[in-house]
C-alpha cells in the first residue's frame, strides 16, 4: 500500500475531518476539565492559577511540539499495528488490542492511571478503525496532551504527577467515551471511503 494509507483510507490525512474532530475534542475536554475543577473546589483542594518562569516554555511546548508527539504515537500505536496485523488476521480487534500493553507501559502512572491509559488506547483504536483514519484519534490525543501542558503552565496541573485517583479515571473514561460516541454517531456504515474521497 501507499504510505499515505497509514493516515486514512483516502491515502492522506483528511485535514477537514481533523479540524472538525479537534473542535469536538476541545469542547469535550473543556467540560471534563471544568468538572474536575468544580470537584476540587467543592472538596477544598482547588489549585490557584499562577504564572511562573516556566509557563511560557510550557505553552510553547503545548502549541509547537505536543501535536507532533501525539500524532507520532498514533501512527506508531494505531496506524501501523492495525494495518500490519489486519493484513494477517481477520479481526480488526487484534490490531486494536495487541498494541495496548505497549502503549500502557510507555506511561509511568499508578494502577488507576494505567487503566485510564488503556481505556484511551482502546478508544483511539476503535476510532481509527471505524472512521477509516487517524484524524479522530490524533485530535483527541493532541487536545488531551496539549491541554495538560496548558493547565500545567498556569499551575492548574502537576506535569510530574504519576498518581491518579479512581474518580479521575471514571471521569476521564466518561470523557473519552463521550467523545468516541459523538464521533461515531457521525460515521454511517459504509461511509468511511466516501468521506475520505471527499476531502
């Protein structure tokens, strides 16, 4: 196959879809972050926004580097496994599930955090399969990672934290599930190739 088929069934990254899914991901992640901040405020542990010496650098990282890092992970853990394994095995689930342990091991979190990473990996695998491309997965990954850096830049997130609570995992899974459902509601059976050829 052509190299471009790693991006989508259209043989290239469908920029229109990427932008549309990006806007959707921003909205869903904003609702998720707002919920977390409200819970923190209700429990008296809400952080205070701050601006420090590293804030500008973190914002630059979020805008300039994170999109490439997140996209690279999607090509490595979603595009390649699904296409290579899909050429050998009949079920798409092999390509979705087999890379999950490697993706999880690449993130240094406690058990709840690893569960959250696994949920993310399965969801992005399903999105890649059902939409016929990486656009939805890349959009979610970029918005998720960039938002964490932005929150860290203003003191609302600890970028070095490795401990995640089960409550955060449940809320995170709900956010990922909500995004996945909203994306898949816009994908009709048999429409993947027509969508790709139109952008």
